[in-house]
């Protein structure tokens, strides 16, 4: 298999120019709508293709605290960012002992909250269940848990996540259903089936368990492509927007940022997006003010996932 360097030799080097000397595309933070917090990279399991390489031992990103989150919520108000949603991802967010307090801090300021979780044992601990019930009671319908169900079938989900994972996740989802907490699902599209077949599989799964999730709504059942850095991808130039008929404002880094806390760092940092947690040049500074600058699309993910999305720009 080719590695990233071989597949994209000479490309994605200069933030301003592509390998062929054209002006690289940049994206401005035109409409900040979602602020993500990475709660820490520790996870109770170790999936075969975790994009952030989480595991029970990876603490490259350490637990962020409620106090740190509150400080960024203050900055949102100070900067008058039109944020609508605060989102938490990991690792497994329910490993972080302060996830309930962080969620409450965001809900109390009037934001909707999204939490990405595998709905397994960390979420099913009594303290977390009590906390989630209290949050739903105090802020009904304002919180969504997006559960990772890689595939609608137990067999393929467990290939990714280990034997028994599917059953435990379904158990967690049944608990959320009974607690009246809104759910969404994140799946993968690596299984060689059509999108229609995949969505039909999820619909049948939801019907079997009486989950109130729309399998045909791409916002409620989100199907992600695999992130493969070894694929040869073109660089995105300023000319690509008009050739592709796309707008920079439609790219994730036009509307969101992610706060992380690196191991050993004195304070959290703000990244351009959720997709590149370890790429140093996508770290924009410590404050939201620092993070208001434009992002050069200088990584294969920018091209493959965010701009091309299956299309090609051959100019
Ligand atoms: S559950 Fe999520 S965070 Fe944990 S290893 Fe799997 S993909 Fe990564
Ligand atoms: S991968 Fe690149 S283009 Fe996509 S959101 Fe992140 S920085 Fe922006």
C-alpha cells in the first residue's frame, strides 16, 4: 500500500501555493455555527479505523474540564459568534468525568448540544445515566446523542469494533430511547453496498428496536466515507470553487472550530476543524479570536472530504 507521502509527493507543502504553483484555496470563518470540544482521546474500545486513533491508552488529547469549556463559552459571547450548537466528541465523551457538567454549561446558555458516543459502558454508568436524565428533564429536546453504529448488521459492526460491541451499543440505545433522549446515528460506507441499501438496513434496525431515528435523513443517519490518506488527491486552488460550482462557505471550517487539550499543554488550543486533530498547521491558537483567521486547504482531507466529495476538478 502507498503511504500518504508517496501518494501525494510534493503536494500539500506550501500553505499559499500548490505544487504546480497555483494559488491554494483558503476558507474564511464566515458563519461560526458549531463549536466542538474534544473531551479527550481515551476510549473504552479500540476500533479498527478510528480516525483519531482513540483507545484505552491514547491520551494524546487529555480530558478537557468544565471550567475550560465555560471559558470558551464566554469567548463565544465576547466575540458575538452566532453559534447555535455545542458539540462534544472524543474518544468516548462519557469517559470524561465532567461531561455532564460541560453539557449543562452549554445547555444553560441556550445552545443545542450534540454528543458523539458509542453508548456503551461509560455512558451506562449510573452517574452518567442520572446526569443524562437530569439534563433531559431540565432542557427537554435540546440534546442529541449521535451513536456510532458502523453498520446496521451486528456482524459488520463487530468487525470494526470487536465481538459483542453491537449488542452493548443497542442496549445503550434502548436505554436512551426509554429515557426519551433524542438520538442520531453515525455509520460508515465502506461495506460496498449502495446508500439506498444501507439506509434500508438502518430503517429495519430502528423499526425492530422502536428507535425514533429517520434512516433517510442524512442529518439523522449520517453515513461517513472512510478517511484514507494514502489516496492520490488533487490540490484545491482558488479556481476550483467556480469550476466545481461550490462555495467556500459550504466547507466545515467556514462554520466550525474544535477546542482540544493536548497532553502536557498548559491550556487548550483551537483547531480549524474536527478532521485534523494532529496536524500542527491546523492549530490556530489558544483563543477564539486567534481562530478567526482563514484556513489554507493544505491537507489531502480538505480536498477529498470537504471540497471534491467524489467530484473532480481537473483544471
Ligand atoms: S468508539 Fe469512536 S472514538 Fe472510540 S475507538 Fe471507536 S471510533 Fe474511535
Ligand atoms: S479538512 Fe480542511 S477543508 Fe475540511 S474542514 Fe478541515 S481544514 Fe477545512
